[in-house]
């Protein structure tokens, strides 16, 4: 992958308004985000010859997207279907398609509504695979019934091993809300204090409602990936893709969110496998990153990834997020759009869009002189990450 370093760039970004229960369908949301990305890039929609999507549900089909955009010759198409790690993975596939000559201009998108993500997900291949694994039969009778229980157990173990506190988790939620307050497209913009965080009820202890991503919500986001050479001649400042990496990890069972009881080192996530490969490809270190957009379906997933990507040692994530260090003006501003905790839960695609804005210098919470951005996917699922640069 080193030979792909800086060969491709994100030339256009688009999104819809993020809402709760908008009444819209994922197909119309996808078309809107893609159309906005095309306009942002300053290209003709007919220039698109590749389509990639992330779907863990019944998200709109690439065939319908191509037909309604009137695309005459789509030479590369596909989808990634795992959990939150798939956003950066889909962009990685777009990079490989452009670098190999399979396509010249690839749109990558994520679009969904609560229906798609919940009821509509029952026919997804990953869900069907999970149903056949049987491991849930040994967990659900004892109350281990949902993905949130997995993250709660991971958080509890981290607290036990390293002394991580609720106040440190609260610092992450407060930082996200401060950034979201500057972002007119964020769903949660009201001021949030640590006291407000403590008033938030537990959902699965030790995680509170304010430790969780905004759900349900609906919306779409899209990016245009093309060659670095072409991107330089387009409308916007390119966000060069310095490096991209993905990993399946070392699963112990056939379903990621049921593997945790059988994984003795679960305070460490698959990000620990991605990080060294990613930074080696980029010829960079964590200290070279100016701003990070880290997947935050829960406050804990952000905290543990700070450790796994090398911004601090394992067990020191709690201390790292204290005293405004991850806020705008701090040592490492994180999720400057508000993230999943306060902007919207678009499975990492809104993080990619915000990463591009930071490179362009157009974020609503702009980091001064930002030149390098880390964007990560979800954990503990199979995951991926990107490094974008100016």
C-alpha cells in the first residue's frame, strides 16, 4: 500500500441535514448527499464511474443510484458490510479502484434511516451469519442481549484494570458537545456540563445515555475519490489520502459483538492492529497528527482508540482526555464536528466529511494550521482507518 501514498484524494464532500425521524427514505437521502458531493467537487455527475457504499442493513442499492443519476458506464461497484469500521474501509476500496485503473472517479456513500438500521437489518448477510453461529445462545439467557452490553462490559473492564472514571468518560461527551455547538448541522447543540452528564440515566451501567451515539437518527454523507493529479484541477482544495488500512483482527467466534466473553485482552481492540500498518504506510507517527476524527458510538470507543492508535499508553486514555486536551485549542482536538455523540450517527461517514473540512480549513471548529487528520472506524468490529493530509 505504500505505493498508493498520496496517489488519490477526496475531491468532493456532501451530506444531508441530519434529523431524528425525518420521514424520508434512505434512497432519497443518498441521492441528495451524492449530488451535493458532485457539486462540491465541481464535476459532472456523468464523470462518476465507480460507486461504493457501506451497508449493514437494507441501504439503497448501487443499481438504483446509478440509474437515477443517469450514469452511463459504472466500471467499479461494491459495498462493505461490517459494522462501523466499514466507512474508512469503503474509502480504502475506492483508493484501490482508482490507483489500479478500475475507475477514475468513485463516489462513496452511507445512507440510512432508523428503519434500515434496525428492522431492515435482519436480512443482512452479517446478521444471518450471526444467527447461525449459536454463541448468542450462551449469552442471552444471562442478560447479554445487545451490542451496548458489549461496550458496557469493555468499559467496566477498562475501569477495573486502569482506574478509568465516569468523569473521564464525561469529559469526552462534554468536548463533543462543545464542538457540536459550533456546528449548525449537529442534532445535539445545547450546552452540556459534567453535572449534566452525571444527571444522565444509566442505560447499561457504567454507560449513560450521554455516553451513547445519537440513535435513532437519519441522514446521508458522501465523498468523491479520484486521482491526486485530477483533484488538483478541481474546485476544492484536495484532501490527499496519505494512507489507508483495514484489518479483520483475530476473531474468537463468528460474530464480533459476541466474541468479547472469549477474548481475554478485550481492553485492546482491532485498532491496535491497524495503527502500526497505517502509520508505517504514511511514514508518520501519532505525534504528526494535528486533529483526529475518532469513531465514537460510545465515549469508551473513543477513549480506547486514543490508546490503540498510540496517542497515549494503554490504560492512560482516561487521563489523556482530561483538562480540555481533546477540545479545540487542546493538544489533540477530537471530533470537531461533534461526532456521533452530538452531530449525528452516520457510521463514521460524517467523520470522513469533517476530516476533509479540517484539511480544507472550512470546519465550524477549525484547528489552526491543521495539515494532517486521522479518521478511524468503529471497534471492536473489523475496522479501518485513514490519514488525510493537506
